[in-house]
């Protein structure tokens, strides 16, 4: 059967998510639960309206007029999920060591994340003065915001060759000349680029981009080599303070929450008794810092332009609230 062909990781994920939903729908007799709260019965188990609403709450961009249609589609997914759960339990997969480990790992992840989310709810929204200061400190992001059409060469180069590459880039009149030089010296590179708004560029290098003129070539050092960027074209598209305020507010609030979470984790470590055993030893001071805790807003200077984190700004593109991906996020509990 198709279910038997699933890998252990896939089985673990299916059993975990479906099992949680199934437990939410089970328990209590027909007399104890109003009939209106039961959306469907699948063999001996039930799927409740509460389960459907829980999924809908995690489905992004859902409009009120789409709720009924979305509810029906979510129910069908939950029915499929429940059938897989029942089959997995019949085959005693819930007793499989790998599945049990996956469930326990997910339980720990959910609990730790829930504590941090609850702890971060005490974060205060940034003051208007802080928002205005951030706006004024980053004119290239807002008042002088531009849309850039970029071409990039992500080059793997040793430190010994970096100097020669810089000289070649400085002497080049266009990107084709840089490519010719790279091929002549047998240096591997990847071609990329595209249209990028200012907020999609690394914050630390944004002033350099803002100072570039169309047709110029820039160079950024990366952990693996060098990124050569050609500014093919650009156009101005400023964002005034009123339009920028919601996005600045969200970023500053997220940054505050990240700082709070980092400080709380440090506090918990300081008061806890932690003993490393066997081959494991305590990391050196500062080695355990997790850069991933910082909000993703233009804070990765070393990343290629094509991989730079984006700040949420309004675009002409719209998403379909009833797309399969959106509903799948709701069902799986991902955000």
C-alpha cells in the first residue's frame, strides 16, 4: 500500500500531526458533546468543528466569504488524515521507536516555543519616536527607496586570489569582461540576480547600493568568496513615514521580542545546574549565541542578494487564501 512506502520521517510527521488532531476530536460520548460540534465521524472517531476552526485560524489571508468553502476543504483533509492515523495505529506505528522519538521531539519543541511566545507577549510596542528615528536613519530604505535590477556573480575564490579579482572588477567596463577574466583564471562562479527592492538587500551594504549609478559594478565579500553585482537599472519608489510605520513597528517589536527571548534563555542558563558529560564540554563564552534569533530584516551583509532576507512591504502581487499551500499550512500547524 502507498502508506507502507512512506519513509520513517514522513510516517512520523503524519502520525504526529494527525495524532494531535485526532486526540482533539476524541473523548466524550455523544450524550456529552452537542451534535453541532461534530463535523464528521470516521469509523469510531470524530472530527469536531473546533478542529476545523483551529486549522482555519492558521490559514493565512482567509477572507470571511471564503470560510465556508475553506471549512469543507479542511474537513476533507482532516478526514484523510484521520484515516491515516487509524491505519497507523492499527499497524502499531505509534509504538515504533522512531515515531515515538519524533513525537517527543515535537512535544518539546512545541512546549519550548510556547513558553517563549507567551514570555514575549509582554514586549511593548515601539514608541512613535523610535519609529521616526529608524525611518530617518535608513533613507535608502524609505525616503530614498529604489527598486534595483541586478545581475550577480557568486564567485568561489581564495583569499590569495581575492586581490587580483578586485583589480579585475575595477578595470572591467561591464560584467562580460569579469566573466571572461573568471573563465581565463578557471575560477568557479554562479550567475544570479533579478529585481530587488531596497528592503531585500543586506542592510549593511544598502548605503553602497544607494550610492551606485546604473551601469556600475559593486563587490561584496562573502564567507565563501566574493559577490560581484552589476546594477543594470534602477528606479525610485520612496515610502513615506505613514506607509512605512506598520513595517518599522513590526520589525522593531520583533527585534525587542528576540532580545527578550535571548536574555531570558541566558537567565535560565545562569540559574540552572548544567553538567556536561562524556565527550561534551561547555562552549566558550559567546560561542553558543544563535544569530538566527534576530529578526530577518536586511541584517545579513554576507548573503548573496538573491538570498537576502526581505522586509514585508506592500506589493502588487496577491496570494490565494484558499490555495493548497495555505490550507496545508493550517492543517500542519506551520506558520
